[in-house]
């Protein structure tokens, strides 16, 4: 389901930054800084979901598989995790820790695919 549909939003109501696993990577933080300070974003939501493909994935195993398949090494980090709530909370901490984010509320939510409900990350 689209984020707009989950929250009853129209196109243009929010600036959505999507990536695999809702990881607050350097590029996501860069995008958040632009959204915050150029577009005037006043709140940030990290939205994870149940059944995420990153849940239970082994970063090192995947890296070895890809290195074997391509013959090329990489230090790419995929951001796998074992608990969605803990993962979302860690992403919030990464965002809030950036000195340029400023005093903006950062929320962590989980979309439960099975029920269609959204809950706060605990």
C-alpha cells in the first residue's frame, strides 16, 4: 500500500524518501537535510513495515554472495536487522544525532502489513 493511502494524503502533502529497509543512510540524511532546510519540512517519520525483506537478512552473507558472483569486493552495508522496532528506533537516533537536523520531531512508526494498521515503534 502507498504511504499516501495509509495516511490519507494527497500528492504534494509530504516529501517521501524511500529505500530498502527504511535505513537512515548518509544519502537519506542528505535528502532529509534538503527537505528540512530547503523545502521547510517540519516533521520526520521513519516508517518501517512488517515482513520487510531486510528483516533477518545477513549483510555479510549477502556481501560474500555478491562478491563471488561479480568477482568484485565492496564495503557496501545493506542495513539488515533482526527486530523492526529496534531498527526503526536506531534510525531515529541516527537522524536526530545529525547536527543540522535541528529541533524537528522525528517519529518512528511500523506499518503492519497483516492488519493494515500503523503503530508507534516501541
